[in-house]
């Protein structure tokens, strides 16, 4: 059985349903990242695990024991908050040791755990300072130390890096991952930042509108998104999604009858689809002297890479340009779409299509009506 098991978890506030039957299994020692847009329910889910929000329906079990009806202090979870939640009148030593003091841990044991946690987090020189005398990154490490000394069954991180500047966020991402590898502790990290999600997770959970859209490794989800939402949410720039019609082994882009693309598998003639392709997978085959070519509207220089935003078939698409390809705004490009880089999605449900997929009923009806 998994270390943390969530079954049919639902949350309602009066008449508003915010979580719709969440089922998740998290193994011991995993670093799990829950990612999604604001309002998707990811922080609510984390707070329900911690016991800071009540469960409307469903169960939460940790190490085979149900915890959804326990007080937060009795659940074996420790939470690190976005705003640090430190006591300003206490020193670093007192802040880190406070949970142990409340739990009536003997002073000698309490002091040892505080010193060990401070050493692990590079805070030994700051134990007698107060939070106001620390930088943002140091305060976040104090909050982590306070969670660490409890020796919990699960660490819960609720967007802990949101208040840090860009450079410090990168540093703290690395520190948290190193700490996790050292402790091998089960950790659940909530963020809306896809870079944090992709770089930190062993297992990634993508949420949208109170539902789990997809669960898997970051690479698996990036390479095989289960829906148009996942395809459009992960990636910078996001996957290009273009309305099209499949005709056997070819795909015709809407608004570009001469732009035919080899399909990765056959579909019934006239099937409406969304064709997806990552910006880095599009091949620039040269300049075009016809209006069928993609027009370069804007080039974004990023130092190590260049992104061209182009108009093709009344759609805006993004292309990550190889360093060897020099184009200018206003150029028209011949583009190639490798079949093994193409993703197809049902236009009605947004779900990924595979060879042998049954197209969503409403999409089939629209084809018949046409």
C-alpha cells in the first residue's frame, strides 16, 4: 500500500464544489509536486492533508492509518507556508524548536534537534537572531527547520518560494531538492510555477478546476500530455495547438488548405482535431516566397535561444529557432512538422488521441453534420 493514500476526496464550501473526487497514491520518499493555475484546488488539497481544511467526502490515509478525522498536530505532517509564519519576537532557535516545546519534548532532545536542523540548513550562525534580522531565503530555511525537527511522515510545502526573487528561488529550489535527497522524506510541494514543477518533481500532479488532469514523471507528462489543458499549461512557450482536420494519414490545418502534415496515425476522414507540436520540434526548412509560408511577426531574443512568433493558418505559433537559423521579422518560413513530434487531441473533450482512439461522440456528430 502507498505511504499516503487519498480516495474520492471532495471539498465543498456551501454550494460550491472545489475538489471533485481526488484519488492519489504517493509512495514513501517521493518528492511530489502539485501544479496548476490559481484557483484549481491545489492549496485546498494540501491543507486538507494537513488538517487545516475539513474533508467533505472521502478519506486520507498515512502509513495505512486514516488521518482525515485527526487534529493537525496528530497527523504526522509538517507544513511550510508561503509567508513563513514565523514568530517575530522569537529567535531562530526558539522558532525552530517551538513545535517540540508544544509537544513537551525534553529540553536536551529539543536542543539537539534544533542544532542538527540548523546545521543541515546552514543556519548555525543565526540561531540567536530574530526573523527581522534575516533575509527572505534565511527565513524560509527557518520555516523548513521548524518542519524538519518534527520528523514528520510527510512534508507539505505550500508555494514556499513565491515571495522570493528570481535568483533566490533558483537557489532555494536546489537546497530543497538536496535536503530531500539527504532525508529521503516524503514531500508534497504545491506551486503554480511550471519551472519549479518540472525541475523539482519525482512525480508531477497537474490539476485543473478541482480535478486531477494527469499524474506522471515531468518528462512523461511533457512528452505525452493527456489533454489540451496539460499541453498548453506545461512548457515555455506552451505547445502550439492548431485546429485541423484529419484525412487518413494526413492532417489539414484549418485555414491553410495547402498546408498538409503527415499524421502520426490514421484517423477517419474529416475528423476534427487539435494538432499539437512543441515549439522546439518545428523544423524551419527555409524561407518561403509564397503566402502559404508562416509569417514571422515577432522575434524574442533570450540570449541562449531565440523564439519566433509566427502567423500560420490564422493561428499564432511559437518556434524555438536553432542558433544556425537567422530570420527577421516579416520573413515567411517553410515549416516542417515531423510526424513523431505531433500530438492529436479530441476537439470536444480535449483528451489525447492515440492510434485506435475513439473520437468523442460530439466530435463525431459534428463530422456527420458537415
